[in-house]
C-alpha cells in the first residue's frame, strides 16, 4: 500500500500565535499555539546551522539540531492532545508502509524559513532521515500540470556555472558522479544527461526552445539579496564565461516555469531555498513551484562540496533504482549523514506542487506501448528488445522521478504468445542495421576549470562526447593532446554509445610553465567505428592559457604527474623536467658528488620538502648548494629553506646554466629549525636561468620555491 499522507499546515495569527492543522485519513485536528522559539533563539540556531558562528564543534551543532527539532515537534504535535492522537493513530495504521509528511508553511510568517527538516520525534529521531517518513514542503495550487506524455529517453539538462570571483566548487566532480550514477540508464537510452556549453540565461532560453527537456539540474552558486528580497543564481556572462552574472528568481522562473515539458528542477547551489514571507516569488525554489514546476529540490543553507556530492550521487542513484523522488531525497540526506557525518543532511529541501506527484505519463506514447511480437535476443542485441520491455524499464525510472506509486509499476502487459525464431536465424549474430543507419561520434563540449590556471596548478578538463547518429557505436578510444609537443597526454576508452546518448568525463592535468597551450581532443583516431561523419566533428580544440601574472609556487608535495610525493622517495634528476627545471646539487667542481641523491622528506606540519642525501657519496656532498637549472628564464625567485643550526642561507641567481654570469645574490639569517624566506621580486635586465641555494657549512632543506614570470 502507498504511505499515508500526513498534511501539516502552519499559519500565523494576528495575536502572534500560530494555528497548526494536521489532516490525515484518520482525521483532522487544529491547535493555536505560541512560537517554538524567540526571535533571538531562532537567529542563534540559524547561525549554527548555516556555519556562521565560529568555534561550534560538530557535537555542539548536532546537539543544537536535536534541541531545535524537538521544539519543532512539540510545536506541531506533542503538546496538542488531539493532534498527537491523530499523529499516533496514523503511524499505527500506516505500519511498515510508512507516512509521507507534507508541510505547508507559506502562511507561517517568520516561521516559514525555519529549518523544518530537523523535525524530530523523540521516539523516532529525525523524521526526514527516515525512509519511513520523508518530509515534503507542499505548495497547494489551484491548478497543476497534468502528467506529461514522454517519449523516451528522459532528458536531463545540466547547467554548470563556475565564473571567477566566487569560492571554487568541485563542479566537475559532481558532474562525473551524475554520469556514474546514471551510466546504466544512459547505456540503455532511457536517460540522457546533456550539459550546456554556456551557463547564460540566453543559452538556457535557446536550449529550451530547441527541444523538450524533462529535468533541469543547476550546479553552481546562488545567493539571497536581502535588500531586494529575492533569490539570485550565479550564471556566466555572454561575453566572458569567466565573469559572473546574477540572475533573479523571476528571470529563471520565466524561462523554466513557462517550459511545458520540465517537471523536476534540482538546484544544487547554496541558499537556493531561502525566501521571504512577503513574496512567494522571492525564493528561487518557491518561484519555480509557484509558476508551475511540480517538484523542486533546493538548498536552504550553504552546502559544502563534500555534502553536495554525496547528496547528488545517492539522489540520482536512488532514482535509477526505481524509488519515488521523496525517497531519493531521503537517501541523499542519509548519504550526507553517513559520509560527511554532520548536520548538512538537513540542507536539501524537496518542494512539491501536485498532490499525487505523478509527473509523467508514458501510456499514450506509441514508442512505449506493449507489442505482441516480443522476441528475446542475447545481450549483444539489447537495442532490439521488444518495446514493452523498454516501457517497463522506463516506467520504473520515470516513476522514481515523478513519485509514481510502486503499485502502478506492478502491472504486466497482456499475456501474448511468444513466437519462435525461424531455424535459419542465428540469434548470436550481430543485428543488421537499417540501410544508411550509422553512428556519428562528436566532441560536443570541452571546458577547463579554473579557466586560467596558474603554472603547476591542477585544473580539470571536462569533455562531452555524443553519438549524433542513428545507430549505436562500438567501443572507441579517445585522446587528449595537451599541446602540439605533448601528444596523447591522456588516453582512454569509452563503451559504445546508443543513438543520442552522451558520455562526459574529466581529465586532471597541470602545465609547468606560463603560456597558451593549444590542446586537442580526438575521438576514434584509429577509425574503429564506421561513422556518418568520420573526421569533422571527431576533433575539438581548446586553447588553455596559464595565467601570465601568477607566480609558479612549488611546494614539492605534488609531482608534475599530479601524483603526491611521499617521504623517502628519490627525486630523480629529470623528475621536474615537465615543469622545465632540473634539481641537483651544484657539483661543477666535485666529480665525486655528481650522483648525490635528492630525496623527499616530511616536515613537522606534514608538508613535503627536498634535501640532499649523503648516501653512496662523500658526506660533504650533502653540503653543496642546491642547483636548479631552468629551461626557460624567469623574472625573480624566492626560496623558503631551513637548517638545523643557526647560520646564513645564500640565494644566487645566474643568467646562464653554467653559473658564470651572476645576476644577484640574497642572504638570509637562519634560526635553527625555523623556515626563512630569501629572495625578492626585482627587475633584472636579463632572465634567470640558474638558481643556487647554499647553507654554508650545513645541509639545507628546501621547503618551497616560487618563480615569478619574466
């Protein structure tokens, strides 16, 4: 049986009290009660939940959440005899089927923006964390959209906005998880994730005009303008995707709310659930629901990357498993509680407009109607399964997104005789394609984040590949050339794509010098897949500029291969050649010290440094200066070193690799066991090609090296 619906309605009264009404199949009861918190207490709780109060431990935050949730439960249920009786009787009647908590607070005045997700029954703990009691913020409307006839696949439009000037988010990590969670659905052409190339309002307008989408998922920042009283999403500008443009809730609602096919919106951004009591359109989520979107998932507080990723992964994974959307939100909350282990699980909010939550209807689509010519084929021919099998799978997935009751999914198609295959048919043979049907692999998107990385900084390159043809492809390879000189810097293989399906993946890389690198993505270089268009769209360029004004800061914990170094590892002579430099000891006049090893060592604060090692060479070889040869000149140098004894450190800069033309030298006093920074940003007539760092009579440890652009 479906869960019992418990509908709570909270409205403010002229005398400062609030009317709480509970409606369930067991009965209805109301009570007029005072607020659960004073204004100061509400502000104090909010400061803790939004992490605006410093010095609050995880245990203190958890205790505050329990106190807050208990007060909300007293306010709604426990202190009112009639409501308490109906609540208890409803739980008894529901049994293992559970209950669905619908909360309407549009008329609740200052309590509207309370963190209702912390609602805590002392006998059942936090209700929103339980699979048996999902909590939904319900907005009653005079009209609701009818169920949408859908022709598979279900299309999810994903916008990722990452302009500069805002705290960096691991947007690519979440994009990767979205693809991983829906990989099976995409492979069966039941679900398609499509990422927008540009995070602008005009691009969204054009996308929604180009075809039907069913889900809109936003990844990025949002904020709330208290003076203007409206929610704002951080989009990108048309002229420069590195610059931010703030988009009002009304502007977004105008585009999304008037798009007839979208039934679900996921706003994975901080503060996207916040509103003000005077204007239902002020909050982004409430604007979307008020303008007709049946279901919206939003965030009521700022959410960390770790929590956002845990929620998104489990949310979509649960949808893929065929459970209702309220269950998916509950599982996402539980994932935050289990993985991140803090109170951020209460940050996601589910808003719903419709009463029964049925958002999609596949029954009127010819593509999903049962047919009598059902033929079971082996795994190699899954794309030719009879359409009623596709319809069955589609109903499970769409039921999850729309909240279709499980009972509706249990209906089997009419029993029909299963024809036998003619004896001349080889069921293990690869199916023959229709005449002219061919796949067409295309690189449809490529973008790097951050847009202008610093030298040595790891950036992420997000690449999207789509089969734009009308036949499935076989498995194929891809490659990424980091530059014309760094061919095949990254290679990999992708499973075959059905028609219209996409795959997205992320590459991590770091360039070791300033400049603009002409990188290229290549798909199916070996022409394994016979395509409709063999070459034109199998390649896409992406020029990546390493910020020419940012210093190259080397901390030795990260290798040029973007792998982490470990204490005790040897730093081979060519370890940093990809970053245009060679580390060794200055053995110009000591042939017996040429092979002096350099090793990675651990610092007291767990950072990594390098130092010379007298292993297999004379002991005094370890006292020779560090020497760094640069393949390209730099403008200035700073080095951080420390020694075990008091003394002086000397930094010498040369214009040549041989160390015959000294440009400048710096001297810094060493205090035993304390790091000292030597060098400065200066203007030199020539570029620096060699750096020598000496500790005189003691061995130095080099903790950090900073190179400044010429």
